[in-house]
C-alpha cells in the first residue's frame, strides 16, 4: 500500500512538472505585438471629429518616418509580419503595388491617378508611407491587409443627434473638448506616443460606449446598431490577423487608426496567444 502511494505521488509530481513546463513553453510562444494607432496621414475627413493637417510629405516628417522605421527595425521585436488597415479583399493589389514600391517604380502607379482625394490616399496614406517603408526595410515580400468594409451608418447616427437638442449639445461639447495636441508634438514618435496613451485610447473607445450607443430615433437603437457594426468590423479585422499568422511568426506589427487600436488592444490583452509590446520601449529608444 505504501509502495502504491509513493507511485501515485511520483505520478502526480511528474504530471505537475509536465504542466508547469507546458505553461512556461506556452508563455514563451506568445506572439509579441507592436500595435501602433495612428491618425490618417492623408486626412480624408471621414472621422466624426475632424483632425488638423500634418504634412506627411514634408522633409521633417519623412525623416521622422525613417527614424521610426529604424527604431522598429533595431528593436528586440523586429516584426516577422506587418498587418495594415487595408481592404482584405484587395490583398493582391496591395502587394502588387508594394512590389513596384520595392523597385522604386511606385510612382508609375500613382501618376496615373486623376482623382485628387484618391491620389492623396495612395501617396500620403499611412499604409504606403509607413507600412511599405517598414516592410522594405525589413526585406519583407508582402504585407497583410485586415480591414473589412462594413458600412458604418454615421449619417443615421447624426440624424438621431441632430433631432435631439440634448444629444446635439453633448456632441458639440465632445467635439469642442477633443484636442489635436498630439498632432502638435515635435516629431512623429512623440505624436504616436501621445495618441497611444491609455487615456487617449480610452477616450476614443468611450465615445462609442458612453455617447453613440444611446442615440436613437423612435427607439430604433440606431446608436447601438452602429456600435455593434463597429465592434463587428474590428472583430473581423482581428480574425484577419489570426488567420494570416504564419506558424513561425514571433513578432508582428499592426498599423491601424487609433479608433481600431483602442478595441484591438483589448482583444490582444485577452488573447492568450499574444502579448502587447510597450510602444514607449521602442519609440523612446535612441
């Protein structure tokens, strides 16, 4: 009986050590995530709260982008894959243009674009100015788009706001209190550090939860429907990250607008397969 008890204790110890080792290995296998929430470089004016212009094509901004790329490249979390806020269904187009970018022939595509707004998107947008630049520096052969073009009916939301004096006043106060102070920082690293502070991301997400969600016309829950679509869009974006992840990938870089970053941050924090990297650790490096 004593011998049997000793065997059981030995088995329990072996099982404990196995589970402990498995948990350690699992922790080590977490994919490290550099999540960068950004403003839209081409400033299309689609956001409900408009932002100031900051010329990404200026000499200073171009140098800032080069410095930023160098910091990411030289970090301990050098990305194996780059995920960008581009339409998932247009992955071939995204990477065909990237191949021409690598060969310094990207202008042959952008020079053919006649519509000024669209031209700004392809020449000034963060996917091309930062995503392409970083991918080329890392000698990557492709980027991974994640966006889902779910229709966001902000026009319906605005009808609900405009028809309710109390909501209209609250919305005007939100717009007045929103600050572009981050965009006034001296360089892009400081801009991004400011925009990705917890308070900034929380305020971005808070707009949807504390304000937009309660908007309705005749109890149609138009605000809740929009917020649900917003979460659905971000969940699909997150799924596009999960399903494009390569087996040997250890580090990834995710470049999205700050509105998306506020939600994706929560997803990454609650996913046992990922671990967020402190952005300040990278952007404050020399």
